[in-house]
């Protein structure tokens, strides 16, 4: 099992800022869906749909993964992150300002062109690469983990560059094959960045937090090679203005392999930890497996369903479960630094009780059912938006609860002293 270098952890406020922002973006996505209703689920090409997709992909998943990386790399991967707090502040500002401008531009095209948000997002991914890739290259050991994370960051940068190219094409700056390149952009963003990073990090977090055996290195390396070969082929074909259905089938099979592999690893674990995080990941894997099946089925309706299952349900379940665990550790690290040695600190599980995690999980489950119902019956979309809002608001409240309990503990010590 990987040993955690807690002394290398950044100032807890640095990753916490991203984690809280992710939950706020989830609530905003719920508001968008509640306001736009069925229009946001009518077509994957509609402005309301694109705004909702990018609120989830950049706001929720982007913030969660940026913040998790800043915490995970020095503590679990032994990779130093450059820049300190000023660079992290800038990274947060670029990501969230870019996401906000892009969502506004997609939802209200007459308000502003989308390439301004695209420029800021490319800058955010470039800055992330500059902050973490040198440390990944210079770290020792865990070659597969470091390569997986490094490739995922590169995949995110490719997705951002493709998104900027599409935005400039919409603005009339140049001409590109819009539809094929949009599919390539989605593939690099969802698979090459988000899913690839989750697969790389799962090699550490699943054994550590769930008691699951690590995936065989050859299988994981083979999956990564197949994924990036597929994405490069899809990009090359898209640049020529064509699309190949077989590539979409390949993407569906790769997603299905991750989902079934994760579920099988959990079911075969001799000492699986019956904790909320395990159930977050089980539910997330089930949703991803369903998304893969919808992707394999093809057709516009099934592609929209696959997007809902992956971006609104499956991937948020995976990252929300980890958000809650990371936030509790951040609170404990803060307490340790505030109180110093010789003080008996409350355990990590007391800072964020399992009860709170179960409530968040239950609300995400209700949101998932409402979203699936709204996909079949768009008249229910506003109700699904409210459910999505409540699920992420509960997550935000749970994260804030860690700080509240930490502050209450410190006040108790002062009163005793």
C-alpha cells in the first residue's frame, strides 16, 4: 500500500477551495436545468444543453480534479507541486473564470463569444501542466501512476485546445469540421482527461480506502495505451472531416472495461470496506457501465442518455465520494497544524461523520433517478434540476461541516485552557 507523506501536504485551504467550488458548480448546474427545463435535454447540440454539459464537465469535474491533484500528488505520489499558494489561486481563478465565461457564452451566444472562456481554460490547463509535470518527471517510483496522471493532464490540455479551436470556428476566425471535431473534443475531455485520471488515481485510492486489490499493472497500462491510440486516431480522422462509428464503439468498450473492472474488483475484495465511499464508487461504476452500453447502442437519443449517465451521474458520484474523504483529511491536517503536538485530535471520521456522507449519497441517488426520468420524459426536467441542486448543495454543506467541527474543537481547547 502507498505510504502517505502527510508532511508534504499543501496548505489545506488550497485544495479545499477547488472542492467547495465543485459543489457550487453542481448546484449551479441544477439551477440551469431547473430554469431551462426540457430544452436542456432535448438535443446534445442545443445551447442550454452545451451550457449544462460544460458546467458539469468544467465546473464540477474540473474543480474536483484540479483540487484533488494538488493534494494527491505531493502526499501520495511524492511529486512536488510548484508555485505554492499564489499559483494555486491563479489556477483556480483561470479555471472558474474560463468555465463561467464559456457557460454564459454557450447559453447566451449574443452576450459574448465563447473563445474568451476558451482562452482562459487553455491557460488553466497550461498552468496546471507547468505546476505538476516537472514534479511528476522528477519523482521516484510508481511509474505507472505518474505516467497515467501525466497523460491525463496532457489529455486535458488537448481537450482545451480543441475546445478553443471550436470556439474560434464558431466566431468565424477559421474553418474546421465542427461535428467530427466536437466528438473528438468530447472524447479527449471525458475519456482522455477525466476518466483516465480517475483510473490512474484509483490504483492508489481503491486499495487504500476500499480494501480492493490493485489492478494488474499490465492490464492498466494496456488500457491506457488503447485509450490514447483510439483518441489519437479519432482526432486524426476528425481533422479530415470524417467520423468512424467503430471509434465510438471502441470508446464504449473502454468505458465498459473500466466500469466492470471496478465493480468486479470490489465484489472480489476479501475485506471490502462497507463505507459510503465504496457505495459512491459502486453506484458510479454502474452508471458508467450503463453509459457505455448507451454509447455502444448508438443513435442521437442514446448518445444524449450516455452523456447524462456519465457526466451528470456516474463521474460526479466517483468524484463526490473522494471529495468527502479528501475534505475530512484536509480538516484533520488543519487541526494538526493548528494544535501542534501533544493534543489528542478527533479522528478523521468524526470531522465528517458517515451519516453526512450517506445523506449526500442518498440525494445523489434521487437525483440520478430524476435525471433518468427526465431524459425519457422532458417534462420532468425541472424537477430533476431541483434534485441535482439539492444533491450538490448537500455535498457543499457536508464539506463546510468539516470546517465547522474543526473550529468548534479549537474553541473548546481555548475554553479549557
